[in-house]
């Protein structure tokens, strides 16, 4: 049975989720691409299939607990999950004084609670085999707060803290945990569409490249169990940090 990779948080083809899916397929895994939009998933499945890889699209909402649990069950039915990536986590900027509690809560639901549900279901499956890699996508907000980013920072820092706890609990049981801090904007459809001028001025070296990011995840995936990395941080050489 072919091993599977599950990527939750796959959107446009020129986006991180899609690049992670393509790279995971190149590792010989049957990739389960998951997000909320069937057409986006179909496009990524087509990219992988047309280059000889295996992929299946499954619609799931990370904040809907039963939907995320069903995703893991369906993936396991296709093949044992060897790589799982929690990539959902839109940016949630907002003025703190006027922010509704619901907005703050939604940031936490997408970035943190979704990661918990995904991790719990994935770990239960992986622990039966005492093998597998589970990686979470972080952002600058995972490491430090900034004005107008209280909701996003609280949520992403929570996800990072959870990843650290899981590493200490489950690595001794054979599961590799990873957290990747993407410290800056990504040169992908999200930034190019929302901030075209900014993307143009930043240029290829001013935003983080999708291929390099996706390769970092696969580097963690390929590590032998006697040399595991928990966290990587990625930024362009131009980043002032
Ligand atoms: N873009 C950047 O500049 C940047 C910078 C630093 C860190 N990051 C991190 O990188 C990750 C992904 O980045 P991205 O959003 O820019 O691009 P992406 O990987 O291309 O897209 C992620 C996709 O996740 C899906 N998604 C969102 N909420 C979901 C939910 N509740 N359940 C299931 N799927 C969901 C969305 O597609 P649907 O709407 O179709 O579901 C979204 O397009 C996030 O964790 C983000 O925090 C991004």
C-alpha cells in the first residue's frame, strides 16, 4: 500500500499548500490535498497527476471538527499517513480596540484549534505504527507580536507552543514533529493578488520563494530519526530581523 501525505490548507496552485502537495508527491507519496474549495483541489490534483504522481482531493474545513477527523480516516483508508502538514492559517490583521471577540476567536479556530484536531487524529493513526512526520506551518507571528496582529500572534504562537509540547511527548514514541516559521511574505498568489505593487517592488528576492519553502518541509520529512529538527525559520536574505 502506498504511503500517504495529508496536506490540510491547500488553496491556489501558486500557493504554499499546493507546492507542499507537489513536493510530497515527488517523494513518492500519494498526496491527499485538502481545503474548502473543490476546484482549487482539482487543479492541484491535476498538476500532480499530469506529472505521474498520485493525488486525491478531499474537501475539509479545519475548523469543523468532524470534517477534519473524517479527512484523516479517509486518508488512512487510501494508505498509511507518513507525512501530515497543517498549513491552514490565514493572516488575521486587525485594530485591537475595535476588534470583535468573534474575529479573535476565529483566528484561534483556524490557526490553533484546527491544528489540535488535525494533530490529534493524525497522531492516533501514526502511533499505531510508531512512525510518521507531522509538521505545522508558522509565520513571523509565531515568534513575535506586532501592532495590529494581536489575534494572529496569539493564535500562531499557540500553535507553535503546541508543536513543542507534542514533540516532547511523541518524538520518544517515534513521531517526528516539525514547525516551520515563515518569517516574511511569500511570493505566491495570495500576496501578488492582494498587494500587487508591494510584490512588484519586493521582487524575487524580497519575498520568500515557494520552492525553497516546500523543500524545507521535505528536508524535515527525510531526516533520519537519530537527527531530527523540530523547527526551521525561513526568510529572504533581504529580511531585516
Ligand atoms: N502568504 C504569506 O505571505 C505567508 C507568510 C507567512 C506565513 N504564511 C502561512 O502559510 C500558510 C498558508 O499560506 P497562505 O494562506 O498564504 O497560502 P496557501 O498555502 O496558498 O493557502 C492556504 C489555503 O488554506 C485554505 N484554508 C484556509 N482556511 C481553511 C480552513 N479553515 N480549512 C481548510 N482549509 C483552509 C484556503 O483555501 P480555501 O479558502 O479554498 O479553503 C487557503 O487558500 C498559513 O499557515 C500562513 O499563516 C503565509
